[in-house]
C-alpha cells in the first residue's frame, strides 16, 4: 500500500476551499493508504489543544474546524491508515490531545523513517533556513518547553491575540528579507543528511515545491520539497514500493 506525505495546508476558517479539498482528498486518495505523514503547518495557527473545548462556542470557527478535521483523520485511522503529525512553525503547540482525538502520532522533527525500503529523513524544513538568523532565534524560543508552558497558561483570548500578532510580525519581517534568506541553506541540508546517514530528505515550509539532486558523502542524493496547498491545488509525495514521487493535483470538485 502507498504512503502519502503532505505539508503546509495552513487550514483556517477563511480558506474553506482548502478544507473541503483536503476532506475530499482524505476520502478519495488517502483512504486505503498504509500511512499518512503531515509534515507541519497543517493549521495556519494553533493556540493550544484546549481550543477543542470551544466547539460550538467559538465565533472564529477555529474550534469547529479543528474538531471536524480531527474526526476526519480519526475515520481514516480507524480504517487502518497510520497517521503521523509533525510540528511546523505555525502549529508548534499541537499536542497529545489533538493527536489522540485524530488517531495520530506526533512525530519528532527531524525523524528518519523507512519508505520504499530505504531510510528517509523527514523534516518540516524551517530549521534548514539557517541564514534567517532572526527566525532561528524565535524558533529556539518557541520550541522551549518553558516558553510553551507560559503561553499555554494564558487565557485563550490572549493566546488568540498573540497568534495574530506573531503572524503579522512574521509577514512584515518576511517582506523585508531577501528571497534566499528564507530558503534552505544548501550546506545545512548536506550536513543534516550526512548526520542522519540518508540520501533522501523530504520537507515542506519553503513553499517551493521541487526535487533537488545533490551529493551527500559522495553519494547521489535527493531533497524533495512539498508545496503549500492553495484553493485550487494541493501537493503530495507518494511512496508506492519505489522512489518517492512529488506531484500536484486539483482541489476542485
């Protein structure tokens, strides 16, 4: 059976086309697959698993969306597909409660898994963008357990405001950065792949879908970059007994 990998859906109530397209994809494409790996930025923002306590009472619609997605993933898991969730730079507060309700397992970033009979390194990809020093400083802070504990102890309204503020600051900062700063650092890619003893890396984050050929320790290697989902198009990597294949597909009816 096939293994599917996706990332960067950025699900939120303001993009219903992507939500509906993803739910159709689960039913029509992912159903019957051996495993599904979601490599970060599944949600546009995640303020804590207690968001699920607000189902039916959250005017933003985020709680109802989260519950709907969890139910859909649970149906897939109950049908036999193993589901793995990796944190991204938008949803790094996704926790065990959501994973449990979705029938999923949280996956460390980075992780080496066996796909198509060979070890493959999976990452969200943001840690590879080492030239963006300001972002890397924020990333280190946001992944620290004490910082996360402090944020999760805030009233939910404050967390909503904080998430909105962080997104605005990120957008403003990115608009002033050179394009290459926000892409991966090639030397870091080779270094990380060598450290993990792999010749295939799959990641998302950069929104620059492509298959890059390179060398790692003198061996031919590949870096496969997943694309971000748009109202009319999604991206996936499929591993079906052979090498991983990157492709896009329409999200229409």
